[in-house]
């Protein structure tokens, strides 16, 4: 799965290896997870992919897999 943009964004926000973050079934399982990093992640994804996420999409952003699905549903390659 080629996820270079998403990989770089997640590693920069959480300051952890992508593979460790991707293993978590929910971001709450990640030690560096907090509300500020959640906001940073939303803003970074919108900037990196040139999109504006809906409130519903933002609520669904609970894991790397969920974000991958949201971006693919929009026709983007994470």
C-alpha cells in the first residue's frame, strides 16, 4: 500500500514510526495521542491533500485505516 503522503503526515504529527501508529486499531492507543495532535492531524491532512474534510469525515478519523478509507473514497491516493 503506497501511503507516502499519509505516512509522512502521521509520522510528523505523532513523532512515532508510521508502522507503530498504523498497528493501533484506534489512535487512543498511541501514547502521543491527544486532542491537540488530533487537530494538527486534521489540518495537516487537509493541507497535504488540498481538501476540506466534512464534520462526519473528521469524526470517523479514528485510525490510519479509517483515514485511508476517507481519502480513497474521495478518489485520492494516500
